[in-house]
């Protein structure tokens, strides 16, 4: 068989930086920037979820931004298909190693199933990072990550506690002193109240209480951008059948088919393309200095030396 030695590249529009660099720059960001970024993330997430795909690794470093403050979601290396059947979803979690600072608590605590709400949690963490200028839940390990979440969101109610699938993690949370929820208005006293209301709905500890992407797009905080006609869904669900292909020739054939389909898609005539949103444009923060370096991110490969609760939280649903 002919050796499969192609170099496959994907060319996109120039995106000057990512959201992590913008947050860590010395340039001030306005509430209008926050609204624009969160709105664009949610629009992209609505499209992704409508294709029955979970991104599973949303974080500022995976959000590209250009000079017009247009945002694009990238890095689908951990993306997986989503099914309404919880048992089917469980099998997809075996490789989930997303950055812990943006990882939903139900993943660490081994809830019986997971939903699209895991991506909404990540968007909430990103909104909090925009408001505060630094990662919101910055745990140095998985136990510390859980503690930071609990110290902000408070002790979960009994119904939520019963859904924790790890007995050791459930016992740990139950044995902690009762913690009241801290109002976000105390943490971000200068923030837009509507932003804090949306943040409160995104960072609900129980995923069943977390706001959906569709409802978030209709939230008052994003009313200046919201346009249902410009927030499309994917016309088809994504087909992950290629992941089981082991034959090189068959994989080569699939790639060629994908390239051909993509070429037809991007060569649509300008008058056939949809209209622009017509919303306000926001200049990207600029100065004569380079973007600030991104905070070092935690190493997310599994630690073979992890024991007890730390091991349970690290593994989560990855069983």
C-alpha cells in the first residue's frame, strides 16, 4: 500500500492572538468587550452543540481573536459526540483531560451522567476571568480545585450531594464545614449586575440548574448583540464514525472526501453568503508593548502517584 505521508494543513483567516493574551495584556477591557466575547463564544457553542458535539476544553487559550475582535473557537482535540443516552456518553469520557481550572465539578465528582452543561461551566469560568483579569478557580491540584469551587459556590444541597458518584469524594464534601455561597457582587463589585446574574446562572454547581446556551444568548446582558436570525444551528449532526477507521487507505479516502466537501462550502459566491450581523465593532486593545505572557497552565497528564481523594477527582468520569 502506498505510504500515507501527506502534510495536511488547514488555512484560516489571520487571528492575531487568543483571549488569554488579551486578558493578560496591560490594556483595559470594557464591559462591551466582555459582552462581545461571551456572545460570540455562545454563538459558536450553540452551533457546536446543535451538531451533538461537546468541545470539552473551552478556555481563553482556545479562543482566537483578530484585530476586529472577532472570536473563533479552536482546538477540538478533546471534542466528542454527545448522545441523549447517558450510558453512551460515559464511554466518551475516558480521555477527558481538559485544563482543571475550567473543568465542571460534575466531571471531577463522577456524576452519573454529563451533559452540554460542562461547556457552559467553562464559559462561566471565562466570563469570571474577564471580569477579574485572572483565572477564577485556580486550583493547584484537584482537591484544591474542588475546595476553591466550594468556597465560592457554597455547600451543595442534599439532592446534589447524592448524585456524586465517587463515595470518597461524597464523604469528603459532607465532612467539610458548611459554607455559604459568596455573592458575586462582593467578588466583582464594579461589574455590570447583568453580567453577574449571567455568571451566577452559568456557574451553578448542579448541572441541571445551569443555564442553557440558548437561554444564555437571550439573557439581558447580551441583549445588544442577540439576534436569533444570526445564531444558526448546524444543519446536521456530526458523524464520528471515522474515529474507528484503522485502515490507512480508507482514512485517506475519507480525508479526500472531506477536503472536496469543504472546498465546495468555502467557494460560495459572495452574493450567496449570509449578511453580516451589523452589530457594533470593537477595536482590539492595542499598545506598543507585546501581549503579556499567559499564566502557566496546570499539567493535565495524569499523575501516577496520585492517591486517595486526589486520584478520584483527577480521574472523575474517566473510568
